[in-house]
C-alpha cells in the first residue's frame, strides 16, 4: 500500500489531484470507543467507496476503518524536479498524518 496516489495532472504537470491514505490507530479513545469503529460509523456505517479506480486491498482496509482516505490538490512549478515534487508530497502527507 502506498501512502498516496496521483490521480490526475494538468497538461503541464504542475497541478495534481492526489489521494492520501492515513492509518487509523487500533486503539480506544478516552470514552473506551475504538477509533476504527468511530471512523466507520462516522462514514455512515456502510462501506465507503474509494475514489481510486482500482483500490484493491486498500478498499477492505477502509471498510474496516483501518485506513482513512482524503483527496488533495497539489501544485508545483515548472522549475521543480521530480525529486522536489516528491519531497513536497511527502511533507504534505506527513503534515496531515498527525
């Protein structure tokens, strides 16, 4: 499983639609309620379809509340290298994974 997936990019490769998957802790909160159960119930209690075209095993993990999926828009500029873009995406993931 990847932390994030690029879904689309503009024709110039400067604006991207990204889906990020965040693990949900297998713990209970102060009210003795499972975080994973809370995520599933917050999403309506029924399976939530991933926006990925072929989510594979990630879909089962989302259904169980093990993963939470969020989409983002990500921008770069033409002078950035692929390594710089990846570093920015990694930083965006880390900032939102807290």
